[in-house]
């Protein structure tokens, strides 16, 4: 008979026992002052004695709980894979059998009478507890014991019901920030890529972009007066171009902390550019490639010459001449776009003789950057036409950044982080930063948006990713419990005062609790060097990254990965497939370029912020010049946040209130504690499974080996009369249980325990 059949038989027997007990308690007649054998009923003297014993010991209420014990354990044995939840319920019922009679005894004056509902146990303990602590003190002690029992077994603490109402009043103001900084999805059109800042702020509540990449070109003509939207549409879709000063006062730093914008020279190098165009055409004729120069687009660092090929000239000829043209033009590198998408021309991108620096302040002061149409706007730089480029991280929804050392990758990460800080408060945006190099992101430790200090240890980075996966699952359960599709819709309902609920816990059979935790903030996970993580903890990092990249978009968790080693063993296929939006800086070879953007071109970049950006929903990369933010600007921003934090702490201390930031839980310690608890439950399940699979002769074999002080298959064959295969399996089971030592060649195994230890090791086995 195998272990599975034995489990089912035992489960059926326990369920029948529970039915017998319940029937005896319900239908058996009993006189508490008479003998149990005198009882009459359908369950006979046995049922009468069981009822008399239970009623006498623990009283009537707890007696019914005793009948539930074999039912719960029987159902647990009937399952193919028992879980820790069933074991906790079994412990909870057993604890209730102990505490319920005491509660009945505390509330009864005749608890020690034979017919009392408290029973002998509840009457004695209740009487002595009340005499020792008094009536009020006894109830407090009992309440503490009951709370401890529920917290230990059901993982539910009733004290949270009292604390939750106070927290709800503190967090009641947060939905107002959500309406300003995190609009609902219907308020945001599909603006995925490029946005140029206009000279004047006009209402755009009713505007519809013509393309996913909204590019506003500079016009010399005077703009027309803004046309207000219809009243009903304006009320249905409120858009704040500039957030309310009263609502966001002192929450977002001023742009005056940034370095001033340098003066722009409009005709910078015009003669040199004309000469470069003529020199380019002469070089093409030298290589017998004819064409006409039909246009020129000048950006901050690069100028793109548009050349229409002559009839019979193949586009491939231009691409093959990239290195030869760079030599003829005396340029560090030349990139050929053959052809330009949507145009009948070939683009030859040549570095400007006098490049310009793109100031980050110019981008962050863009009116459209401050517009409510983007949930997570990031200022990237300027395109080849000199237009400001702003992308929405929420639409990407994740970003992969790669490039060689010194190409501008770290500066790009800094501009992205600063862009989000200039758009969101700590209540609507949280950061998790991983910096294995320990020098790039450590300056942001003063940022109040951080959920945890900047992570510099690779092992802790793995724990952070595991926390993010758990948070993703928690948010999805919360959205599913309230019928919301994403966090924008959830926060909008919270702002409108809708009744929201926590998801029902699988471990607790109580009613659902009202949601009082405030708005759900965005979480941006920034990893500055992916290569170090992949070399040390790849097995623990790759799977969580893929899970987050695949599923975390709707619940507001976004990832920014940066690496200076764009190789296939760092940017694996599993990671690359889930990061459609990418930024490539200058790399060493075409192979690295293909690894990042699935094509050539990154090896021809100039460095110092020159990048190729693949916006969401597009396949062709766009060449940009990244914005530059000096280190002094970042330090001034952190000093501003530090000063504001000190002022807040001083104000709270003057009022005698605690600092809420001190009560923030350590997410790494939280993950470690959760893993330890899961590991303990797994060990319990494995231990139970191992016990159930042991041979029926396990205990007898252990006694035989201990008595002879040796363990071998031949000994068990002779003494137990079993075959070699069964004896070998029993030897392996004894070794797993710690009775025998490891194999020692042809010698017998060492005995590790004595007969006194068998009750602990094999006490649950069936002979």
C-alpha cells in the first residue's frame, strides 16, 4: 500500500470521525450529573461518553470546535499537495479550542459547575485568571492571546483595523495630487515621442495630435489666438498646462537651480556648412557616384545633407562609401542613412565644425514638458532639426540604454531622473536605484522619492527585483479586486471618492477591508550597470527583469536599464525582447550596434551625448543630441531637497509629531523575511512528504542498524527478509533522515543517532 492510498484512507477515517462527533454532539441525550453509559440515542454509549467527556472538559462551544479538528485534518490529507494554509487553519482551530472555554469562563459566575458551558478547563483557568488580573485585566490578556493566535496562524492582525482608520485621515489628501500629476488614460493622447517646446503656452485640452510623435516646429508667423474648447468637453477632460501653485508649492524644485541657458547663435558656421556640402559632392563624384544636393538639416552637433541619387545609382553605393567619405571630409565619422524614411533622398550626416551643447534647462522649461498629457515625461535632447525631444516613459514602458565608456550614457540617466523629479512629487513617484559602480547614482541618496537608499551590492539588487515582482502582483490583485484596468483609472476612482476594497486574502476567511492607502505611485527602477549584475547574479536577476518587463506596464512599474557592455551575454534575448524602446550611444563595433538597435549606425556616432533613439511603436532609430546637466546642478538639487527635508522635520518636531519617513519599512529586509517564511513552509512540506514516502519497515530497519552499530544493505536483507532494491532504498531513506552517515566505499555506513532519537525521527511512521 503506497503513501497516497494511506493518506486517503486516513483522510476518510478522520472525516467520518468528525461526522460521528458532530452527530453525537447534536442528537445524543445527556444528563451532566449522570453516567455517560446511561445516555440514550442513535450513537449509543460511545457517542454519549464522547459528548459527556467533551462537554465536561471544554464545554459545549469548544466541543463543536473539537469536531472540526478531524474534519480539517482529513480534508488536508485528501489533497494531493497539502499547503501551509491548511496547517495554519488546523492550528487556529486547536488554539480556539483552548481559548474559547476561557472566554466563556470569564463571562460566567458558575463556570466551575459540572454543567457549565466553560467546562472544567475554562472554569478553572477563567476563575484563576480573573482572580489574578481582575475582570478587565483577564479580558485584556485573553484578547492579546487571541490576537497572537490569529497573527501566527491566519497572518491577520485585528489591531490593523484600529490603526487603518487613522492612516486613512492622514492620506486623504493624496488623491488631489494624483489628479494633477497622474491623469487618467483618456486624458493622455498617444504622444510617444518627440515634442518641441513652443514659445507660447496655449490650451491643448481639445487638441488631437496628427501622429504618435508630436513635433511642433518653430514658426516665424505670429500664432493665432487660442480657441477655447466647448464647455462640456473642457469639464470632461480637464488639463492643467501649469500645475496649481497652491497645490504644488514647494513640492517641485525651481528651474532657477539649473545652469542658465547659453546664448544661441543662429547662423553658426553657415559658410563652413556650405563649404562642407560642396566638398561632400566633390568626394562623391570622385568615387563616380552622381547625385544632387537637395537639402540640408542642421542640428546642435550634426548636419544631415540630403542627396538625391542620379538615375542608375544604387543606394547601397552611398552606404559602402561611409569610411571613404569620412576620410575625404576629414571627419571622425560619417553616418549614411540610405534612404531617408519617407523621402526620395539619401542622408549623409556630417559633424558640425562648431558643435553646440544642449542645456537641460532649456528642455525642462519647455511648456509641453510641463503639460499634463504625459504621465512620465523624460527630456532626452534635440533632433537633427533642433527641436526639443520629450518622450513618455509610461508609453515605452521600459527603456534600455547602452553605449561605450564616455559616450554619455551616465549623463542620459541623470537627465531622465531629473526630468521625472521636475514632474512628480514623492507622493506620486518612487525610485529604486541600483548602482554597482557606487559612484554614478550615489548622489541621489538625498532624494525623497527613493523607496530605499541607492543599492550598491549585487545581492541586494536581486532582492530589490524580487520586491518589485511581489509589488507588481500585489497591485494587480488590488486592481482586479476593484475592476480597474490600470493605476490611472484606480487613482481616478479614488479621487472621485469611490469605495475601493483590498483584495480578499486566501489565508483569512474574514470580510474584505476598505482600501485606505491613498493613491498608487509610479515606481521607476533604475539599474545603471546591468553587466555587473549579469556576471554575478544572472540567475536571480534575469527572470524578475523579464517578468517585470512583460507585465508591469499597467500597474505603473517601469524599468531603465543601462550598460556599457552591449554584448549578447549581457543584453540577452529574454531581456531584449521586452525592451522595445532603446537608446544607443557610440559603441566599438557593428556587432554591438546590432545587439542594441538591431541594425548598424551606433558605431558611427560621435560620443558626448550623440545617440540613436528608438521611440515606442517605431522601428527606425532617430538621431538625437542628448541634453547635458552639469554635476553642480545635481548637487544644488540635492541640497534643495535636503534643506526642505530638514525644515519638514523641524516643523514636525515642533508640533510633537513623528517623522513618517522613519516608519518606512526596509524592502530588502521585508523580502528576506518573506523568503525565510516561505523556505520554512517549504521545508515543512518537504519533511511531511518525506515522512509519508518512507518505507513501512523504516523504523524497524533503523532499530536494526542501531543495535548492530552498522548500516548496510546486506544487513537489512538478512534481518528483514527483503530484496536488495528495497534494502537499498531504505538505506537511502535512513541517510536522508540523519540516521546513517554517507557511503564509505565497501565499508558499512556510520551510525549517527541512538535509539532515544528514533521517536523524534520516525515517531510518525506506521509499522
